[in-house]
C-alpha cells in the first residue's frame, strides 16, 4: 500500500501528538492519572492516523480496536474526573 498524503489526517496526527505530550506533561506535573489516560488514548488515535499517512496496511480490525480502546480510555479518564 502506498502512502496517500491527506491534509486532514496530517492535521489530526499533529493534534494527537500535541495532546499526547500535554497529557504526559500534566501527569508529570500534577500526577493526575486521568490526563495520562487521555494522552494514551490520543496516542492510539495518532497511531491510526500515522498508519493511514504512511501507507502501512493493517487489518481493519486493528483500526477498530485502536479506536475502541482509545474511546474507552477517554471515558475512563472522564469517569475518574467525575468521581474526584
């Protein structure tokens, strides 16, 4: 599979990297596990965008599982914030 440059996927990848790094930095500074979970989730979303941009052929189930796990992590982080 060849790489298909797509502006939307490129922007999404950059934003996912930024959110991943911010989640890590907030975790290091404030020790809030919810920020770390959100960062990991957006890292997973970023992996799917990267694979589309680079042309890496993953089975469809890989994309589905990456995104489902990402959404579960975001929901878990929000649940942690709600319960604090």
